């Protein structure tokens, strides 16, 4: 049996399960449309430059599963049909989206299987939809334990956002070709495993999360890259304040110039949020993220922090948290129920002069530059949402590429839901 047929087999088995209330299902259709204009002079990121359009049609179904006792569950099915226009190319993309069986047992244990969402507690190691299973259970005074394992090789590469090695990055930016669909559509083949622990009642307000994540490369090429991440995050709300902190220690085993290498890296986050004492709902959030870079000493065992999936740290600057540090100030205000506004000012600093490689010119210093962005979300109707994003990145505010021109982006997104 082909590995690519596993999702279809899973759906068939689930639909044949006894006890599924097929006549009590909910359904809906989401229309998601995005228009964007980007100008990034002097950068290598030409795939996202110019005018772009993405339109998606996403039907979904939700089916409750009833059984004796307190056991209960549900089956959620969704798929996407998208058209993408970028750099004068048009491509149609079919995609299986969230397709998840959820089941809660009377002892409190929860099971999730299928194509599901997973994110690490800090949100910048691994995040997205993955194929696999996750089990969580409460262990009394010990806390809540969650164990999961997922496979990435059946995902659409642009939404999987796996760009760990140079080969991964080349595959990500290459277009999908239906004449060679298997090799140009799917994400790199990797297995991700995670163990999460949470202690929500360590004290009256203090919450602590710990995790161990492993990524195992199945691609079997000259850039094979395995990595493990050990980390923790704590949160402490105090009246109108919220304090957050997290730290990660990472280990990587990979090939470089045909030789096996072992590296240690680290990353961390500090955040302070303040709910302002005003008549409207508004908040200030100051976040600092730091990641290790590669030292100049060639035989050092320390290296640049490399996340599993790419989560851009800027709204305009497309840079992942690898050899990069960032300070960001957000102001979010909701003047009325139908309107939400976010203003952000971010400053980026390079941890080393070699890891970040998105510009054509030679780096002169570690201060990358400043980004200013705004995001407006408007909900005129319960089933309609409009989002407008705009911003600029200013290399002249730093010394890395101080002679480079300003990069900017404007993006309009509309989401219409039919129930």
C-alpha cells in the first residue's frame, strides 16, 4: 500500500465506526481570499514580491460520536481547494486540511487522531497541521501529560513550512508541477514526537509548562538533520499584568560537508502584558525573543538555533527565529465589538553574521533594522471578516544593510463563512 493513501484509509475506517451520529452533523463552507502587494528590493525573497492572490474554498463537516457512559467524541473533516497567483504563475492546489477524530473517555483521557493542529508552548519551534495521534491524561497532583507523534510527508509543503536545510528551502520555493506531483507537492519526510507536561495549579495563579520535542529526518540525503528540544514556559497573571518567560535548549545531529556534526543551541522569550485601565479593551505587550547564533570558532559545538517549522517573526520581514533576536511592542485595541486594531513596532538583531541570508549584499553589522506594521480586523457581520495588514521594514535603522531600500507590504484578506 502506498504511503500517500494512508489518509484515505483512515477516513474510511473512521466513517465505518459504530455509534457515529451521521444524521446530527454540522457543516459549513469557508471562502478565504487574500490579495497582497509586496516590494522587497535587494532581497532573495522574490517568490513573495509583486502582486499575489490566493483564493480558497474550504468545506467542513463535524459529526458527533455517542457511546455509553460519559465517553464522547467527534469527527471533524475538512479539505481545501485553492488557486494561487504569484510571479505571473497560476497554480491550483487541492489539500486535505484538519481531519481529526477526537474522543474523551470517562476517566478524563483524551485521544486525537488524524490530521490535527499542534504547537509547542512557546509557538516558534513547531506549529501547524500534522498527521498522527496525541493522547493526554490527568495524573492528579502530577499534572497533565500529553504524548504525540506525527508524520509530515503527506502535507502540502507551503502550509507545512518545513525549511530546516538548504534542500528543504529549495523545495519550498519551487513551484508545484503536476507532471511531477509527488516530488513537488509534498513536504519533506520527517517524524515529530512530543511529550508535554502542564501544571496549571502549581499555585493560585502560577502556570508552568514543560516539553520535550524530537524531529527525525527520513529524507536520507547529504543534509540529513535530526533535532531535539527541551524547554519550559511559565505564566503569571497579576491584576492587569501578565508575565511570561520561556527557555529552550536544543540539540542537533546533522551532516555538513559529508561529515556528521553535533551542535547545541538555545532560544528564549520574555513577555510583559498590561491591560490598560481605560474604558475600551486595549493592551500593551512587550516581547523579547533571543536565539543563539553560530560562533566564529569553527570547531565549536555551539550553533544557530533552528526551529522545525518556519514562523516569521515579522509581519513584513520574512525571517525565522534562527540566528536572530527580536524586541517587539504591540498595542491592541478593540474600540467596539466589530473592530480590532493592532499596531506593532519590532526591532531585529542578528545573533551572528552568517545564519540570516535573505539579502543580496554583504552584512556590515548585527543590527538588522526596524519594522512598523498595523493590522485591522473588521467583523461587519457574524459570518464575514475583513483583515487589512500594512507595514514597512527599515534597514536604514540598523547597520546590517543600511544602504538597502525600504521593504513594504499591503495585504487584504476576506473570510466568508456559510453554515
